[in-house]
């Protein structure tokens, strides 16, 4: 590794002052190569902080162009770059941020044809993609290349971060979500919206995890899914283990982005009679059904549950769901509720990944219930 020169020592002096990083850690950052997939809402803050931190080589993979609707959250871009390739706009912004590092644009993005060679050229992969086909492709390729994959995602007011690294003893994306959800069952931010500042929180957290992996300081989020509810606010961590004989961890998958989408399409809603999400009015009807009424599981924290709750609901905090999976019935319709619907959606997806088909998120959570079903209920 090349030593830090006096200009770099001055520039990164606040890092160097931290004993957990010091000169040695900053030198590791200088020597590191990080690939950021997606120069969008998550890739923007992740790239900016990694560039400012002095990561020596940053790759940006994205085939898209800048649009006006990107600008409220994708801070690598600006009005003047609308219509440009995102990698061009991103590279210019990152070079302005730190002229001492190398920026490598990959305008073709990540494809089944280039993914293996591309991942092998970098030390850490930061996944800022927003579709399931890409996530499975990135996961499988990272496992084959033995590269840690820093995963992030956002949904309306809620985000999540973890690190997939089977070669470091952790699980992979397939351990958490063995199969893609039915095509179109999980709407994107273009359909339901996303809070711009939330992208900054989650993307910055991804940068933090990448820095920890490179420098060796702290404990990366291996086998732990960090879930952030911006409206709470609340931070919860869901532990999840590596699955025995997982094909993703073993690097034995051959799934491409195209075949992943086909697999997703084949998982039609006929595979389950239970919708991914219902309104609070629909949830009330399901709870009051004469034949096999549904069961409400409230995944808020105890202090939240004490403020207000739906009569008859069972309270299991989100962080305790994994240890209680064996106690939940698989032959009864489970309705998952939280404050606004973000945490409960993650629990719904998690339980479906564990083989529960009769599980549904309650959109809007207890707050929507209070405004629509029980107007006198205490709100917070």
C-alpha cells in the first residue's frame, strides 16, 4: 500500500485522530476499491461519503440517465445534468469532492455478462439498486467473487441495511429472501413515493458499513438487518442466520437478471390467496369474519403498544419476530401492523420468505386505524 502523503494526512486528519482508524486505517481506505451499483438515491450519499473518506478507487455502475424526478434525493446530480448519463454526472461531482481519488464509470451498469469480472476488480460492493432481479444477481455474483455486499433499500419512510458476506461467515440475500416476490407485488418508489432525506440516512449508513469493512473497525452488520423507521423514529435490528445448503452462499446459482424476472413472473398471486397488503377497513373485516377470522400481530415496541392498540391484537416487537417464528400459526391469516406500515411491511416480507403464505401487511398501521376505524383512539 502506498503511504499517505502530507496533503492527504492533512485532509483526513480527523479520521487519523480516531484510534480505531488512524494512519493504518486511512491507508487502507486509500488502497481500497469500492464498486457502487446505482448512482441514485442510495448510491449518491454512499458515493459522496466514500469519496470524502478517501477511498482510493470508486466505481460507479449505472446505465440510466438523470431525470428531474431524481433530484429530490439523488444528490450526485443537479439541474444542469438532466439528460446526462448518471455515471457522467456522478463522476464529475465526485471528482469535485475529492481530486485525490480515482473514479471509474461503468455506463453499461451491471449485467449478467460483466458481473463476475466487474466484482472481482473491487474489494467491496455497495448495492443501491431498487429491483429484485438486480439484487439477486448482485448477491450471487458477490458470493462467487467472495466480496462483501453492503445492501440497502428504502420504502416510503423506512429503510434497511445489512452486509451479505458468506465468505466472512455471514448469510446472503437468499438466506433472508430465498425467492423473489410475485412480479408487481411490491411497488417501487415511483408508485408509492420515498422520503428524500431517508435515502441520505440509509446511503450514508451503507458508506459507514463499507468503511468498517475496509478498515476493520467496529462490527459490520453480518447476519443482522438494521431497519430504520423515519416516522417513529425507531431503529430495530433483526438477526437472521445463514441457511444450511443455501445455493447463494455456496456460489452455485446461475440466475441472471432476466431469468430472475421470469421466475418472479411465474410466482403469480395464485400461489397464495392472501394479498401482500390490505387497508385498515379490509383488515377490520378480516378480523371480524365469521369463518376463520384473521389474527392481528402488532410489531411495535411495548411503549407504543401501551399508547394505543387494536382490541385482541397480539404484540410481538419487530426485533423479536425471528425468535417467535416457531410460535406463529401457518394455517391462520396473519395481519401485521405497526405505526405507519413500514416496519410491518418488512416483517410481512420476512415471514413470507420463511414460508408463511397467509401473512398480510396493514397499510398505514395503527395511525390509519385511528383516523379511519376508531377516531377516538389516542394517536402519537
